[in-house]
C-alpha cells in the first residue's frame, strides 16, 4: 500500500501547481505525492467480475518526461494523476483493471478530489499530500 518516501524529494518543475502564487506554493516540485483514496464502495451496477475498490494510501511517482504527470503502475491499484492548466485528472484501476475512481476536476491543483463514478463503483475521495508537508 505505498512506501514511505523522504520529505519533499525534488523532481522536475511542474509550473501548473508549484511556484509563486501557485496552488501548492513556492516550493520545489516534488518527485513523489501521497494519494489517499477512501470511501469508494460498490455501486448499484456492480458485478462480481468488476473486482473490489482499493481504498488506502499510495505513493505516485513523477513521470521522467512529463513533469505534471504522476503514476503508480504495475501494481494494485494502478493510479494516474495529471495536473493540467485548469483541470486535474485522477484515475485508479483495481486488480481486474476496472476503473473504480475517476475524475476530471476543474480548477487549479486540488488537494481533495471527489470520485465522479456512479455505477459499478461510487463515492469516495482522494486526498493528496507530500509527506511532512501540507499542500
């Protein structure tokens, strides 16, 4: 469920969220972000083949080429996080490769994101933070 990482490991600059007057402040862009997914439940259209929602705390790593993209691949869950101008995208897939958390959040760089899914899975939020630092 995520590995503890050192406090504020510098990464490549993401001008969308980090810097003067930006949502995450005038600090170095971090290489790692903690994502806590909680409260996701089976929805009204859930079927046994959909698998389970995966709630917990996970560490996502900055992409080596796209500095505003973070991910956790080749594990359960698989998580994709993208900060773009005016929108944040967060997706998580479970052990069956079924999406159980998905949102395209309008606005800056939120630290709390609501799940937009309503059918096979529903509910829940994701909180983002850097260990030892409040975003």
